[in-house]
């Protein structure tokens, strides 16, 4: 799994040398350019230079944790995960340092309840829509075909203004979607079940109405009617508590880890790179994810 790397400003860290390649070392232990290049593949960035810089910071923090584990005299036994992947000795030592030195107390019931009360909108189930549509299909790259499809969809919208009770009839006769066999009815739709543009249109509509304009998607143009909307409901605290507790515990762990990494970085003699604000990330000392 990947190790984290950024440290807080304000420590006695020697500034990076502007000339590349520069020597990067932690308490006299050099980190090679080859190791940085190999690590860079695990750090997506806008440019190769940014990836190399992120990789260098990650390896500096890794070296800090390894040195700390040796100073503490920790003996770590590599773990094996459910898929049979075994930690390296270094990964096991990093995990042991974090497990023994980073104290992050989990949230109390009062903290969880306070978070729930302060963020009640987050703990509502999503609304459901009962929807019908008429799809006038057109390929995304067919400019002329999409123009024809848009005109046909607009004509259907105009027809429905004059004959609002004819939706089912028009869907059976005109829709390119298999739902035409069910008079255009798509059943109940929740978040993530349709393309984003279709979902946005639903959120803007009142039940019993047809969208005034055709809704464009990669599939073509949709004449959309919301038959019914089921509003989301407040999730009881008892059901939300496990999720809240896990999130708050992870936040506390990350805060404690950042504090610990900052402390050991400030005690170290780091050459060749400036570390900016520590981030605990996914450091657990285990198999690279």
C-alpha cells in the first residue's frame, strides 16, 4: 500500500536544491533517484515532475517511519491479507510504528449524536421518481441525425400540450426504448440509475408534468414525464450511527497520524526536499493498494 508523505512547514528542514538531480536524504540515509522513479507511478499528477516530487515526499516519510521503528526497537511480524498477499518486513515495521505510537481515541456517543444533529440533511434517503419517457434515438456523433431527432422530440412535446392524455399512446408508437412496450413507463428511479442529464431533469420536475423541452442525453432526446415522486426520509440516528462513528474515528486517526508525522519530521535532518503540511493518507504499512 502506498505511504504518505507531506510534512508541516515550520520544521528545521533544509530547502530543496534547485539543480536536478538533487540529493535527498533523511538523517544521512539517501533516497535514490531510481527508487523515486519507481514510486512515482503510484502518485498521479499533472506532470511527471509533480509525480516525482510527490514520490520523493512519500519515500521521505516512509524512511522517517522506518528509522523511528528501529530506534524504538520494534519487532514487527509481517501480516497476510485475505487474498494471501504478505507484507514486506518494512511494511510490517511501518504498521507497527503507527499502531503503537499513534493514539486515536474513537468518538463518544455524544460526539456521534452531535455530528448527526449538525448534519441532518446528510442522513436522508434519496427521493424516488416514477417516470415515463419517449426516446427519440440518435447516435452521439451523428450531427444530422440528432437534429432530426430533436425536431421530432419537440413535436411530441407540442402534441402532448394539446393532448396530455396521449402520452402512453405516443410512447408505444414512437419510443426507441424497450419501455415502449410498457407505454414508456420506466418504473421507480433512484440516484445513479440513469445518466446524469436525465437525473438532473427529474430533480427539476413536478409530479404529473411533462418536461417542457426534450432532455438530451448520449442516447438521443427524451420526452419525460414524472408520474410520481417519493420524497426521501430522515434516516434514524440509530441506523446512521455506525457510519458516523467510522467516519469520525477515521478523521481522528488521520489527525493523530499527521501530528505524529510532523513531530518525527521536525526531529529529523532532511536534505533536498521541503515537505508541506503532513497528510496521513492511507499509511497502514500493509500491502500496497
